[in-house]
C-alpha cells in the first residue's frame, strides 16, 4: 500500500475515533486499572469504586439492527459484480467473478454462520452480556451472540493470542481493551469468510479490529479488516444498533435438506470464461465497468473525478 495514502487513512480514522470518544479531561484514563486502595476510610473505598466504574461503559443488553445504512446490501444482498469501494486485489476479484450463488444450497453451506467480521452487517439482532470476576468485580470477558452465529467470547483479562497453528473458528479468538469509553477488540484465528455476500472472499489470515461505542441507546460498531491475501488496504465499515428492551433473541435450529437435485459430488461453480454478470451493475448505474470492479482507488472521493457524467444516485435494482 502507498505509504502516504495509508498514513492519511490512519490519521483520518484516528481523528474520527478521538471525536467519538472525547470526554471530560477530569476523568482518569480508563486504560489504567484502578490502583489498590489500602484499608481505611469509607471515602477511600467509594473513590476506588468510582474509578473502577469509569473503566469503560456497559454494553449489556438486547440490540436491534438499524437499516438506514446500506439496507440493500444487508438485507436482500448486494448485486453481482458490485465491488465498488472495496480494496480488493486481482485474486479477490477473480473469486468474486467466478462465484456461483447456488453453492449455498450445499449441505455444508446451509447452516453456515456469518463470521465475526461480517455478522454485524446481517439482519440479526445481537445479545451482549459480560462475565464478572466474583472477587475483583472486574469484567473478565464480553459475550456477543446473534441469531445466526456462535457465542463469541471477548477476553478482557490480558491473555495472549494463541499460536498461528491453533484452530480457526467462525468467531475467531478475540481480546479487548478499553480506550476511554470505547472498547477496542482484536480478533485473529478466523475461518475463511467473505467481506460481501456476492462472492468477495476474506482469507483465514485476516485480522479484525473493532471499536464499540455507545451514544445513548445507540451502539456503533466500527470494523476494520486487514487481509494480506485479498485486500490491498484496510476495509472499514460502521454499523448501528439500537437498544430494544422488548427484544428476545430466539434460538436458531437449523437442519439441512436437499434443495437442488444434482449428480453426486457436483459442486456449483463458474470458470473465468463463463462470467458476464460483472457489467450489469455498472451499466444500470451508468458508471465505468472498471469502477464496478473495485480496488483501493474506488474508496476515495477523488475517484469520482475520473467518472464524468456519473448520475448523482443509483437506486438498488428490483428484487
């Protein structure tokens, strides 16, 4: 990645983060654990409890997704061939253009959960709860569970990530730390997944960084995916959820069925010579085909100057 561009991206992300988590300077930094309080006056005990409570905020609750952002992508799904604004490389583009949607009818795909990096973008509500040490009263872990996902555990006790040879899972291995009132999470050991539900892959070598922030009853999750296999720059998205006191996250029993009759051993696929859908999205929106093919350049506002005559809006295709 170009150093100047990455530097600008990191600086912009840092500035946004600083603005979102700004708080009164009088509060002690939450990244520093409360100092032990010697036995003594009640005032000292109350002061210790106050400083301990200042270490972050409480994300516990039932959170409902809000679809005012990217509704066509998150619910019906993105269009085939729409990779605009995603920093993919040639390998990712080839896999996307040769992806066959009917592969999801195979038994091993029908009950496959979304991975930790993509689950935020799905239509599912999320339940978040915390584990608290009964002696120290410190939060040792957070849990998050969506409708179609496994229980995701985020360790807060400072443990290291396992070796690269450790098993990979849909949830990955996550550790968290406080930065003010923002919870920053690093996740490794993810199974291969996708950055978009139109065939764009995400490798099992990727790392996920998350920032959880509260604004009243709104939970914002900023996700940053770094993938040395399929992405040339970090891929950043934000998603909003709202506290719902009447929500109940139901169970999700899933059984496989024979959805399509096929010869034994047949796997849906396309060859590079069989693809022609990648131009449909571009033609309908009146943008160059090269723009629809994505890449890091298409993430930045300056790219629009290279597309004269592009319409101001492009509504989603009929479903």
